[in-house]
């Protein structure tokens, strides 16, 4: 069977035109108000970010988060929590890219696969600052307009009468075969 050009339709739709993924480890230096003796805990909260297409093959993610460090000082006799707001810019390369998008108007979807998380928190070698190692990971998708070609049946769509018959009725014989205790009876204690 030979198909002619008239047997195809061109559909313009939005589709994923690019994808990327990036894992990042970053080390931050936090200056507490007192010389730390030991680290008691560290956590990362309040993560905010937004993404935009930077070039044909890169998405830029700008974000921020708070690092909270609970530490002791004065030879472990007092404690304090220090909070520092950190900003970052991650550039995510597009590993999958479709060059057939027909518009430069893109939607960018970014999702944090791994929210910023503290991997390690320790007092630096000079003893006055705290080093915090944080990991984060993003996936991004670029949504743009593209063309899809669909083959059309040249004979048209035929409605099958069997497809329209959805009203199935049970006969009295079929109902009489149903066991009302098929789940079993519960015994009362």
C-alpha cells in the first residue's frame, strides 16, 4: 500500500524539546560569632529556586537556602545556632535536545531531585570557621512547540456497531449463579 502526502496531517503541539540533569556538591564556609568547640548538628532549609533557558543547550538555575549549624563553644559549656543564607547558580547542560522546535518561546520546568542536603559539617583547620558540604541535584525539561505528522486512514473512521454496545445486561440465569457468601461469613465472638 502506498501512502500519499494527502494521507498525513501536520499537527503543531507542545512537547519536550530538551532534557538535562546535574548533580552538584558545594562547600560553604560559615563564620560563627564564637570560636566553635564542636558541631552538634547541621541542616539545610528554606530552599527556593527558579530556572530559565540561558542558551540553546543550557538552563540556568538560580536559588538559595539557609544553612543552620548548632555548635558548642567555651569548651562545650555553651551552645548557639548560626544561620547563613547561601545563593547559587547552577548551569544544567541539555543532554537531549530537539532542534525541530518551531518557536523560541519555551517553558522551562526544573525539579530538585535531591533537595540541598548537608553531607558533612566540620570545623576548619584554623578553628574559627565551619565548613559545610552540601549536595543538590536537578532535572530540567524544555517545553516548546514542534510539528508532529500523523497518518490518516484514507477510508475514514468506521464505527463498529459492537463498540457502541456498552449496555450489558445480566440474565436471570446468570444472577441465580451468584453466590452471595462468596467472601465467607464472619463469625461473631
